[in-house]
C-alpha cells in the first residue's frame, strides 16, 4: 500500500504543475507557437526529455484516473474539493501578499480564509466570494520577481513541472510558508501526501476537455507550453494587469460579411471566421480563469 501511495504521489508531483502549463498554453494558442526562441531555454534537451516523461506518466496514470473521478463524482462534490484545496493555500498566499507590500490584497486573503474556514465549513464552500472578497493567487516566485530577481533559465523537472530557476526556488520557500509542512500529528505525512494526490487529481479533471481540445491542434506541444507558461507567469506577476498588446485585437475582426443572404444578413459560411475569432477570445478567458485552480505542491 505504501508503495502504491509513493507511485501516486510521484505521479501527482509530476503532473500538477504541468497541467497548469497546458492550460496556460491553450489560453494563447496563436501567440505561443510563434515564440520559438530558446534564448531562455538553454537546457532544452534535458527539458524536452523531462516533458516526455510527464506526458507518458500523464497518459498512463493521471488522465485515466481523472476521467474515472469525473465519471463517479458529482460536480458539486468536485467543486467542494477545489474550494477546500484553495483554502488550504491561503496562508501561503497571505505571506506573499505581505512580502510584496500588497496590504489590501493580504487583508482580502485573510478575510477569505476566516470566512470560508468557518461559515464555509473548512473551505468546502466559498461564501467569501459572494461577499465581495474575490480570490487571487500568489507564490514566492512572484514575490522574487516583484523584488527584481530575474527568472533565470526555463526548467522542466519531474516533481516540479514547468518552471524557471527563480520559480523553482520560490516553490521551496512556499513549502516553508505552508503550516501543514510543520504540523505534527498522527499520520501527518499521509495527510500531506494525500493532499498532493488529491490536488493533482482535481486539477487534471478540471482540464480534461481543455487539454483534449488543445492537443488536438497538433504542432510542437513542448514549445507551445513553454512559451505560454512564460506569458502566463508574467501576467501572474503583474496580478493580471496585462498590457494592451497582450489582448485580442478586436479591430482585426472582419465585421463586413463577405456574402449576403436574401434578407441582407451575412451567411453562416461568411461569418464563420469571425465566429471562430470571437470563440477563441472567449476560450482564452475560460482557460485563464481556470489557472486559479490548485496548480502546485502547496495546493
């Protein structure tokens, strides 16, 4: 039994951060493939090998288990699991809010934790959001970036997933910030391992449809994931304050129908490119919002 737990824990550690990368890549399907410059990926040979290990493990273990989890678990229960995992990470988010000088956001995090832990029954429910306390995410990698520490080379390592040298160091510090790391009680190690496994499973289930659609597009998946990860991390560091050039250019959407129907409107065929562009923009919002789900070992 302990051997099975160890295997699942390894699988979870491999998969959780990488699944977030897959989703981030899907959020920018057009921009990411163009960013093929490996200037920030000097260890690309090693990274590709490690990415291949993840893909194999995900396909053989985590994805099938996630599909089974979805099949037998009602949606409200899955939502409760995600809420619970998010609430557990609140102390880590709070610490990084403070270290970044974001006192207002720190107060928001503390308020959410207090409300959801009590009224929300240990975080299973999220009444804080309905009270106007919106959830946000922070980690020490972002804190280091705010302090001016450069990212360093891109790095993909089993047990960590897509990252950089800076963000990998940040994950270690986040573990220190996590109260569960230091908690002493019976079966504490089992509880910590179980959280990692459940976080991986819950995240993979959330991403089933998005990753299926994304990988169906083909192309060099590694390059796309890497480029999109870098874009998503920059957005996270800026607390979502993206530059205008990062947003879809709606002026480029053709508003004039190429052909007309007898009633003067555009035909479905003529408007299909426009509809595809609008749908792509909407999908970007969906994928970006889902990044707020647990995506690291601290979740």
